[in-house]
C-alpha cells in the first residue's frame, strides 16, 4: 500500500506555488495556507499585515514512489527567487519569504544538501536566503484561496502577470513531470 508524504514550502504568493505543484505527476493535493507564525488561526488579512510572522505556504501531499522530495525541491528552486529576503517580485514582507518547512530529518538533510549544491554551483549571483526550519502548525487559508489560479486564471491581472509566467517556466523546464490527463 502506497504511503503519501507531505512537503511544506513558502516561496512568495501561495497562488503561484499551488498552480505549479498541482500539475506535477505524483502530487495528490496542494493546499494553500500559513505556517511559521505565532498566532493561532490567522486570517489572510492578518498574515498580509506582516504582524503574525506567518509565511504563505503550500502543503503538498505526494506519492514518493512517483515523485521524489528532491524533485519537488528542484521545481521549488526553479519557480521562485530564493535570494531575495522577504520578497518575491513586488510582493514584499515576511509573509513572502522563501522557506522549506521540513517534516522529517530526511527532508531537512535533503533540503540542506540541495541548497549547498545550488550555492556551490553559483546558480544565482546572490546567496540563497531560503530558511530551512521544522514544520509547525499548518493553518489552511480561506476557501477562496484554494485552487485560485485554476478557478480565476487570467481574469485576475496578478495571475496574468505573475502566476502564468511561473507556470509556463515550470512547464518548460519540467515537461516530463506533468500529470498525464
């Protein structure tokens, strides 16, 4: 019987990450939410204010027999900029930080090895600032955030200018990882 694993990642707006990870073969579900803060049951407005300490995250449930955790990290580091502290493009604040919230010692080890390799290879001109920290309580975001890009798509200008290019970049670099329809 197959057992699913969970990866929790923060790399800017959760709409972007959810739209990408939803398309990966072996991913069972992607939920947008909040992690890493100090307030129970935060709302989107509270998180956006920067006062709760939470990051916008996606909780990715995946089948490790189909897609490896390291493969998810490869996608993660391709679709966001891990060198900008507390920002992704025009989204600025700690809620948009780059972070890997590990659930097991194996995930922590893999994350640290991937960051070390990318740093050694000097993939980016600036140092990687991605936090690698233990997973905390996951607070699911409001229903209207779930599957946002799938529902709204290019009707929303943010999706047209920010989410769609990230999805296109993912599809270009990881075509072989796309779910078969």
